[in-house]
C-alpha cells in the first residue's frame, strides 16, 4: 500500500513537471501562461526564450521520474530518489529566490514523494 502511495506521488510530481514544460515552452506568452506566472505580455515576450529553456529542464525532470517508475527494483528506486531530490532542491531554490508559492507547488510534493519512497523501500 505504501509503495502504491509513493508511486502515485512520484507520478503526480512527474505530471506537474510535464505541465510546467507546457506552460513554459508553449504557453509562456499566451493568456494561460501569463496568468500562471503573473506576467505582462511585454515581460513574457522578452523572457520567452529563457522560459522555454526552463521548461525543457522541467521536461527532463518529468522524464526521469517516469523512467524511475518504469524501471523495477533497486535501480528504479535510485532513479526516483535522484530525480525527486533534484526536484526538491530546485523547488527550495525557487522558493528562496523567485516565489514562496514554489515551495508548495514543487518542493512539498517532491519531499512527500521522497519520504514515501524511502518508507516504502
């Protein structure tokens, strides 16, 4: 049961990062992207290339988490722990430097996934 909960949270974190990829790479200067990040059209247009790069990194995090879910045994566990740790560090850094909201949207789900993953192991 604990393993199922851990995997569900890891899948949720992966889905969130896939969503961040879409927001940052494709919707950054669209109304949905601007609303999500509180940007004016001018701000979004001037930072679009940077946001797309950031979105690509979020896609790598999502891919790594999915990879960790698909690989069985200890190898999959190590992959999940590594990528959850990356997400946690990125979330803590983002909360400290950009927006406190990132603590709850990114760091907290990663920390929960990491804790459940360790407990399930």
